[in-house]
C-alpha cells in the first residue's frame, strides 16, 4: 500500500539546513494498522506529511497504492489526497463556520460528486460514527470526542484506501480516546489501512505493528534511546529498514 | 460551486461581509451617478458649434472711442484686415459663438399676446458672417447684397424685413415640421412687433452664451451692419496662421484708430472661447473623475484588505481544505465565489441606491434619468473590480501548503 525507499526531506533557510528525514525506508501493507512513534522533533509529522502527500520530498522513492508519486504535479497530488487518502488530525480541523453535514461534504465537493451521491455518503458516514442526528450542529456545539468523530466521518465519506491519523486522541480525555480508537479499529477491520502517529504507548501497543522514527530515520525500537521518548512498544516490524 | 456552504459561512461572519457590501453599494451609487454627470458635462462641452474649423475662426473685440464716423471706420477696418497676410475673410457682427455676451429677443409666430415667445439669439450679419464662420444655409437662400442694411441705432429703429433662422429654432417655433420658408415671425408678441420673413434655414450655430438647454442653438440672423462701438470683427484665417497673424491684425486695427481699446482677449479663436466657456464643465468632470477614482481605489483596497484578513484568519482552514483534496484552483474559486456573492449583494443594493440618488439629481440638476446600459456597465465594472481585487489574496491563499493542516498554528 505504502512504500518509501530512501526518502529524504531537508528544510532550508538562508543559514541552516535541517534534515527532517534521512533516507527513510519503510513499507506498510494493505489492511495494516500501524503506529508511528518517536520523540518530538524526530520527523514523525514530516513523515506523515510526505506520506499523505501534503509535502514533497527531496530524494528517494515513494510508492502509494502502486503508484510512484515522486514527480506528481500539485493538482495530481490533490486528486490522490482527495480520492485515496483520509486524514484525521489531532485538533480535528473541522471548519468552524460549517455545520457537521457541510464539514463532511467538503472533500466530496472537491471530488465533483453529484448531490445525491454526496448526501448518501455523508449520511452513511455520520451514521457510522453515531452522529446522524447532529447534521445541523456547528463544531462548537459538539464535544471534543464528537468533533473527532465528525472528522472521522469526513475521512471515511470518500471511501479512502488509507487513513493517516495524526495523534487523533491527543486532545481527548481517556474515555473519548478509547471510543475513537475503537472506532478506528473497527474501520481497520473493515479493510482500510491506517497509519497513526501517536505519543501514547498504550495506543501503540494496540496496533498491528509500530514504526519508530528517530532523527529522521525509521529504526528498530530502542528502549533507552531517549528519556523523553514514548514507552516501549510491543515489537518492531520486520519490514522497517534502517538505512543511512 | 459551493455557494450554499459559502453563504452559510458568511452568515456567521456578517459584519465584515456587510461592511464590504455596503461600501460597494455606496461606491456604485456614487460612481455611476458621477460617471453619468461626467459624461453629461463632457458631452455638453463637446457639442458642435456649427463653426467648421474653430481654430481658424477668430474674433477681435474692442470698444472704439475716438471716431465720429463709425461707418467709415468699419469699412476701413475691413479693408485693412482683408489685406493682412493669412486672413481669408472678414465679417462684422454683434456676437459670436461662445462669446459670452450678445443680443437676444423673444420671437413669436403671431403678434398677439396669445402667441408664445421663443427666446433666441440675434445675429447681425454684414453679408460675410456665415461664410467666415463656415456655417451653411441648408434650406432656402442667403441674403443678397441689397438686403444688407446699415443701421445707426441712434437714428433708426428699422428692422430688416428678411431673416435666416437656425434649424432648431424653426423646429421650436413650427413644431409641425412644415417648411418655414416664407413664414412671418414677429420680434415680440405685441401688435406693434416688427414682422420679419424667413428666407432661409441654417444648420447649427452656437449662441454666445452656449447654454445647457436646447436654446443654445436658437438664433435668428439679420442682414444688417450696426453702427455701434461694440461691434466685433470675425476673421477666418488660413490654417496655422493664427500666431503670425495675431500681431499684424492688432497693429492694423490700432493704426486705423490709435485710441481704440482692445477687448481683454485681444484676438481669440472660437476654440479658445469654447474652452473658456466650458471650463466649469471640465472642472466639474475632473473633480468627479478624481472622486470616482478615489472611491474605486478605496473600495478595491477594502476588498483586498478584507480578503487578505480572511486569508490570514483561515490559513489553517485553507491548509485543511488543501489536505482534503482542494486544488489551488479550488481555493482561488472559493475566494472569488465568496467575493462575487458579497460584491453581487453590494451591487444590487447599489443599483437601488443609484436610482434613488439619480432621482434626486434629476430633480436638482435637470439631469436625464440613468440609462439601463449605463447601469449594466456599472454592474459589470464593479464586479470586475471586486474579482480583480480579490484575485491577489486568493492566489496567495492557494499557495499555502496543505501541510498547514498538521501544524499547530
């Protein structure tokens, strides 16, 4: 589903070059539920941005759903994000001026779907997350957990091949976090590949496998590598290749 | 098009949208009326005078003080002026187009009190005036030499029996459209009013005061040379001869009568007098153009400012939209559509306000009503201004990275 080989990302200013990703290689199979862990500044978000085609990269090769996405135009990348990828963000990122229905509708409009098809997808997705009765509510009228469920519905409505979740429970209390995780697991069971960045070791343990990113490289887990790092994860996937 | 969600979002941010729409409405109402006044004033200033080449026809005005024999002096002046190089023809008259001052009188189709008077300019032609001005007789005939009368106002109250009238005056006095040739009109509507017979109709001929109303083309031409000190000489010059002729003409006239006091303008072309007459119209037009441009700049700046503010406030939202699959074009379209909705609302309100303002101006300034094509042009112009103003911020918004969605900004 997702394969990166020697992917590099360098942020440049006039004076400084920062290597956010240093020849990162990894692979995620279809249907997997993968946790991406690592300390702050390790490159997790950069990885997520590149994997989700939110940013370009400077070297290496990246194949998503069998398509090399290295040289795609901005328009082509937008199209892939819209059709194949779903995003769930830590701060929900719902549009505050739009109600629940219209928020879920946003990516579907960009896909150019007809009104009837969109309506069915929106209602199905909201039904799936248990918010079918809140169509006209504004985000500000919902709890954090409900907002994240709307965000999940927005991600699901387009029937994506892969979901990228950026600390989806980071802004939720434990009860709501559990609820959201249960939902994501259910989605994964139904066949959607999920890559989730998290700081939470408990959540990481629930994944099929963990990818640990340190200093811009995917590497084998090392319990003692960083006192600020996350708690140990169960295992490191054999497909993760540390490279220089 | 995501019009409904945009309207929904706008309804939750009413103040900014309302202020911009109100500004557009006000700008529209003022600029469309200002543009119409500008057009009206400039059209007035550009009206044809009937003089075929205003740069070549010049007038010399003066007051004669020493001569006791004005008839002889006039004839000597004409002979002298005809001899000045560059002068093609010379005429003696009492008034000239755009001259500012002249004779006028009430003319009627009957010499009874019931006959309405039509006020018209009275032009005295010594037999050379129309030729010198380049004004043509379009119906009937011109005066014969024996019809030209020399009248001393101190000793005679005679009035020539035949006249020419301008086409516009003929239409006003005889609205049925019948030929006016041979018709008798009266210099006043009293039983003792002198009667004159129309022998010809001339085309356009501007009056000295060039009023804004249709009366600016009402004139009656009398075949007479008046022996008075305030007469004026009209000269038709060869092309480009104005500067070289000016001093020679004034010197020749001074030689014939050294005590003569020349008018303030000396030798002035009809073109120069036209410019002087319409200085007010041009000043009003210039002022209104400045106000209009200023208003448009302020409005465009308001739209740019508001759109830029909204882009800055929605950076995260734009990043999220891009992350969810919006192309750069989608982002530009979003802001342009949003602006079109605001501008459209403002323009609709502006059309109503413009009509109300126009109604007031029609009453106060005798302006004609705003024409619908002008309104339609204004609508298109304001919408183009709105879209043009929002394009910059919209394109900047479209260049925001979708990665903003994952940043905690």
